[in-house]
C-alpha cells in the first residue's frame, strides 16, 4: 500500500509538523511577552509612584503609600490615570497647593475655620460679601449646614475702600443651604434687627476695618442681636505676628490690628464668654526669633491651638 493510500502523505505530515512548531513558538513568545510585560510593570510601577509623589505632593512616597499603590497596580484593576487622580484629589495636595503662597494659605485656613463653625438657623455675617459670588463668603468658604436665613451686611461699593469697591452688590438668593439676603449699611448699626434674633454672628476679617471705638459698638450690637447661648465667631489679623511682617498695617483699609489680649478684653467688656481660642497659620519660629518667615507661616496652614503665635486670630464666643 502506498503512503498516500495510508494517509501518510509526506507533504501533509510536513505541513502538520510545521504548524505545530509555529503554535509552539507562538506560545513560547507569548509567555516571554507576558513575562517581559510583568517585568516592565514591576519596573514601571515603583517609578510611577515615586514620580507621582514627587511631582504632585513634592515628597517621596511614605512606606504605607508605596505599599498600597504598588499592591493596587499589581491587582491589574488600577491605572496610572486613577493613581494621578487620587493624588490630585487628596487633602494633602490641597494643603501643598495652598502653601505655595501666603494669601492662598490663609484663605485655605479660613475655610477650615468656617467649616468648623456650628450649625445655626439664623446667621448674621458682618462684612461677608464675596465680590465674585452671590452666595457670599461663608457659603463659598464651605459652611456646610442648612439655615433658614443668612443675612450678609456690607457697605455699598462707593462707601468701601478703593481696593474693594469693584462691584460686589448682590440681590437676595436661594442657595443649597438656605435663603441668603443682603443688607447694605454699617455693621456698627444693627438697629433694624430685633434683640435676640440670630443664632450665630460671623465677623470674618472685618473687625479690623473699623476704629477701636466703633469696634466696641459692633461687638455690643452683635451681643444684643444674638439669642442667649448664641455664638459670635470672628477671625482677624494677629498684630503680634503682622508687626513682625511690617511696621504698617497689612491692609491700607485696616484701622486696628489686635493682639489676642486686646481682642479678648474687648469681647469680655461686650459681655461675651470666649469658648474657643484658635489661630490660623502658625508662625512659631517667627515669633520666637522675632523675625517674620513668610515661608514658615504659609507652610503651617490650618487651625492651631496657639493663637498668640498665629498670623490670624480665630475665636468663638458665647452670649451667656
């Protein structure tokens, strides 16, 4: 019987062997490819983590962070894009971004202070206009709670310092948290508001814009319109630190920049009990050495328990 008759044609046998060798080679190459890819990922992932931390957070990855991200990369369900997004959305990056300038850092700290304020149904915000947003300073800085009404008191543009007279007149508006109304008059004249009609009065960077005697009137009026147990919260520059920065006031519209002792004395004479003494942006080394270090103050963003050594004083007081 011929080879052809037995189904053993040399040509077909050779073709089958060649196909088998091709498949075997392809499997080997695929295996090597997977191995190389695994090695490439093994090499790539630590480099990505190191570069990401240095570029975004401006530091080397800590052991826990490195372990966490490398493990997620190895799982195969975590991409470089997701890694970058997590770094950019992290609270640490918010802090890093804030510390690049003193102005931005102070704003970041003030936002943290506003977010720490308690819930209140009726709020009076003295000087709380946001020139760029109709919701005003408290809401745009992150006050998180719902309220029945937030009354923002401020001066009309023509009555403000030229630094602040570029617009900023807003009509009443409904925000997500509640109703916001505007009243344009001096914060020393709160006669239109009944006694004990507010739960919270907020004075953010405003008390330093009026003379000392007018500040007494502002505080006594705030005391009058607060219900018993109501709170006054305020933040203002700390003269102990700002006088290290420069001899003149840090804002040409300022009339007086307070030390902690001065401000607490005024609050006590107005009838308030000081509940929380905080400071924003710590300048501990600046105060100890008697020399202002802007980089130190900008880097120490946040709320601190040592107000005397902070750039801004931040107090919460109660009407007994």
